C-alpha cells in the first residue's frame, strides 16, 4: 500500500488584509518548516496571492500557494473572474473546486464544479475537489449518495494520469464554520466509501494513492483523533487556519 503524504490546507476564505496575509503566510512558512513529512498549502484571497507567495519565498518555505477558485475559460469577457493562467502567473500551484460556500452560497452546480476541476487539471494545477452533504441531506441518510454524486460529477472526464494531481476534501457542510465536527468514525466511514468509489471509477492503485482530506471545524483539539483514521489523509482548515499557531498545531498532528 503506498504511503500517502498528508496534506493540510488553510482556506483563508474572504479574510485577512494585505499586511495580515503577508504576515500569516510568513508565519505559516516558518512554522511548517519543522514538519517536513506534511505537505502544506495556503489559499489566500486572490488579491493577496502574490504578496503571500513573496512571504513564503522570503521564508524559504516549501508551503504551496493555492487559490480558492478559478474560471474555466482562458480569457475573454468574464467580468470578475480569474483564469488558471492568471493563477499560475501569481504563483499558485493548487486550487480548490466545489467548496461548499461556492456550491451553496454562490450557487455552483455539479457540472460547473466538474468543468472547473477539468480546467484546473488541464492547466497543470493540483486540484482539491470539495464534496459533502448538507444537514438536511445527512438527516435524510443521503450522505453517501451526495458524496458519490458530487465526486462522480467533479471527476467526470478526469484521466488516470490527472488523478495524481487530485485531492478530495470531504467537508460535511453542517460542520463548516459551525464548530460541529463529524465524529472520527463517521468521517472515516465517509472517506473509506469515497476511496471505494475512486476504485470503481479508476482502479485500486489510484484509490490507494489519492489523498482524501477532512474539512469541517478541524482544530488542534480534534485534529489528532481525526487524522489518526486510516483513510483521513490531512485536513482542509478554515477558521483555525487564520491563526498560524493553531494551523501549525494541526500540521504537526498530521505529521505525528
Ligand atoms: C473550510 O472552509 O473548508 C472549512 C473546513 O472551514 P472551517 O474549518 O472553519 O469549518
């Protein structure tokens, strides 16, 4: 069975300012240096990508710079949108697709998420495809069905070779930013089922190699137990990523 390098990503959402983002990136870059066995990424707001990348470079950090979103077309009349080439120009190597706030606040559907995932991969970026059920769906025992539907649509047309640059983030919507967390057993169960789906879509090698990370109110106090589960390969962190100390404590837990 291949060793999967854990990935911990910090999704800063629409937070920070120019000075704060630069400083947070510097602190994360410095703090992550002690945890070489963990791949670390930050996802600052678009306007702060370049400054955050400069901070990481100054800290001689191997933390990867990521973006929170992308647009599918290479250029043209798409007011307000940002292309994959623009992201790469700014130093981003990794991007989120299908984050629950894009799905449920902005209104992106499965097809849009799939198109964005394909565009990210075609541009050579690593893509963190986020999936997960709402509270209503969970209460209706639809967790697995939603994960299967979103993963299938999100990975539609993605080749086996491209799967090497895919990470799946299982993020139950009811746990994001709410302080509620899936139990380690529930999260493990969802992750194992997602891995089984990847085996159906591709094969056992792809399924064993892919990183499936958990997101939803992960913090230093619950990270150790969640990250100890065999199919949880890291975390996508929102609130706790805004404080370098907390974020690095989660990185440390992933490397333990
Ligand atoms: C997220 O934004 O992906 C997330 C998991 O947020 P939080 O950690 O705040 O729940």
